[in-house]
């Protein structure tokens, strides 16, 4: 695939073929054999699938200085309530609406990249909120 448009090569594949590609990439991932070319292939495969490749939107919260968002909620209201309780002593928190990838290629990894994100912000919270 080097030198070709990988996204175009994945376009229009049926669900069975996509499951085989997912399984193959997952096997390579679990074997710790992923290379830059595999990452390129994964990105192209996900891009070719559009919204089908992404999970539902969820609300994520974290400490302001945290590198990763660790907790997710179905609604903004649930996330805000939890954040006010957990981060009141810190005085602020960050919240974002984001989607993960809907495949299992990198299942078991400690960190997952968001497929898409929006509505991210840092909010202040008082101990009595």
C-alpha cells in the first residue's frame, strides 16, 4: 500500500471484510508488532468508515492538570454533578464531549485516543457547589 491512497482502498468494504481487517490489526497490536505503517493503515481504515467507526458521544471529566480524561458519563448533567463533587477541593476541572473509536484494534491499551471531540472547557467549582 505504500505510495497509494489507503483510504480509497478501504472505501466500500462490506461489514465482514471490515471485521477481518479489525481482527488482523488487533492481532498485530496485541503481538506488539505495530509499526508506523500499521498506524497509517489504521487511520486510513477508520477514516474510510466515517461515523460508523466512532462510538457514541460521551462526556469526560478530569483534573485540570491531568493528561488524560479518566471518567465518562452519558450526559453533561451527570458529568457536571460528578465533577462538582470530585473536584470541589481542587477548585476547577476540565470537561469535554468526545467519542472513542468503535473498534477493538487497540483494546487493552492504557490510553485511548479520542476519535472526535467538542465542547471542551475548564470550569471553576467551589467547595459548596
